[in-house]
C-alpha cells in the first residue's frame, strides 16, 4: 500500500476516533461546562470561526479526493480472470505473464537485462506493459521496436486473451563493461 493511502487511512481513522470520543464525552460526562466554553469560543471568536472553516474545508477536500480516487482509478490486479463459465474459472498471475514475455523476448531478440513490468486492468482484460533492456547487437531500432510491439501484442492476445492497452519500450545500447544477465 502506498504511503499516501496509509496516511489517509490514519487521518480518517483518527477523525472517526475523535468524533466518537466527543460523542462519548457528551453522553456520559456530567459537567458539560467545558464543552459549552469550547462551543462559545468556536462560535464567538474570529480564531474559532477560522478553525471551524479550515476543518470543514479539509473534510470537504478529503471527501473529493476519496471520491475522485474511487471514480477515476484503474483496477490493477495481481491476477486476471481469462476465462469463466458457470463452474470453472481460469486465472493467470501477473508474475507469470511478466516471465512469459521476458522469456519470449530473450529467445527471439538479442536483448539482455530484460525487465518487464505489467499492470493488469481487471475490468478491461487489458495490460499496460513497460519493458526495459539492453541491446546486444546493433540493429535498426525502429524496426526492432515495431517487431517487439507486434510480438508482445500477439502473445498477449492469442495465448493469454489479454489486450495490450499501452506499451512502453525503453532499450539502451550495450557498452563494454556493462553487467549483463542473459536468460
């Protein structure tokens, strides 16, 4: 889980705990004069009104952020359902797809240090693929990129029934002395 999600969850949790404690104090605390004095300070002074306005704006902004995240975020998955009928379900793992593409690229092309990262989009049965690697031989880069893109697209579609939504290919030339991992 990313850090901002953890911080957001902690802030929401702390605000719920604070609201719950205020309700408990309001319900069971017999002397409410402290709460009345806080209420009078919040309503009667300019600093209190600014504090109320600021806290309300923070709650509204956090609400809009949560709403936007829920509406516009992609559904990334570690596993993707390729086929499903009444009783059976065929699921493929993200790491299996990454290793499959890595193996195919290392067999068909002269590439080293191949790193494949895939984001599987659950609702669309599609993948966003990012590939980095080193070119061992000197070939025409444009033709090689088109060949690699076609290979990846046909492999994902024909073998795994996954559409290719976006492909990012970053190939760097091999220099003497570079560490190379060949598969």
